């Protein structure tokens, strides 16, 4: 092969590698919103803050707050990298998954704990409490189902349910885009409007997740083969 003929092949390979990182990069950017907010909350807790009406629910229960923020941060960042095809073909995918999945489960369970046992802020209401319980439970259940699936070698089911769990976990970033336009156009939403806008963030993410899952199925990404069987055995 001549240098001239090799150049287009190298260009296509480089372009493909760049495209495969678009999704992880976008997910990381989206996750920066809750990560920055969580970092600010951790900084506040570390400074021994004065208890106020706004921070009381966090200061009174610092342990689940820390678990929730750290777990969600790890889950968001490592989960984003799972969408890079080149990384899925390496041992890194399995090793990072063993960290990301427990982190996501801890984030979901600590979030549920805070929803049930901490005092509701004035901007929340019973509708949002119920919605958080539904999606928090769905996130935890998705991760558990994904774990059970990979233990029996079902990579397709594992991938689908981890994608759904990740979509729910990343909704805090999407909710900025559902809340901000309303705030700019109409002002501070009331309790019911806030619940609807928050729910919209979760539903949008789940809708996108279903599109991603169906595109994988259409491409036959997890069609049974000797190679995929060996990969499934290695993940057990």
C-alpha cells in the first residue's frame, strides 16, 4: 500500500475515533451541572455551616448527602465513558463497570433515603416527592436488573438496563434545561409546575435512552457470536 492510498484510510479512522467520543463528551458536559452543584454542597458541609432553612436537610443528614453526591459523580463520569465503543472492547469497560454500578446504586438508594427522611424544601411538594420515589426506585432497579443480566451472560439486557439507569441518574443535568427556560419566561415555578418540569427531565432522558437501545438492536450490536460469548464469560 502506498503512502497516498494509506492517507485516506488513516483519515477515516481518525474521523471515526473522533465521532465515537462525541457522545461521552456530551454526557460529561451534561453531568458537569450536578457535579459542580454537588461539589459546592460538599464544600459547604466541610466548612461547618450555620443551619438555615435552605440547608437544614443537608446539614442534619450529611452522611447520605455525601454518599449521594460522590456516588452520582462517579456514576455520571464513568458511565459516560461506557458509551465509547473503543473502551467497551477493552478490559477497562469491565473494571470501570464494577465501580460505576455500585456507585450508581448508592446514589439511587441515598437519594431515596433523603427523599423519605429529610424535610421537604418549600419549593417541593407531595407530587415531586412521589416522582422522586418512582424514578429513584426505577434507577436502583435498573442497575440491579443489569447486574443480574450480566451475571448470566446476557449482554444485551445488561446494556439496555444500565443505559436506562444511567439516563435516570443523569436527569439532574437535563432538568436545568427544562427548568431554566420556564424561569426566564415565566419566573419561579410553583410547586406543581416544578414537579412537572423535573419529571420532564427524567422522561426526556428515558426517551433518548430507548432510542439508543433500539439503534443498538437494529445494528445487531449484541448478536450472539463466539466472541460475544467469551466476553460474557469474562464479565461473570
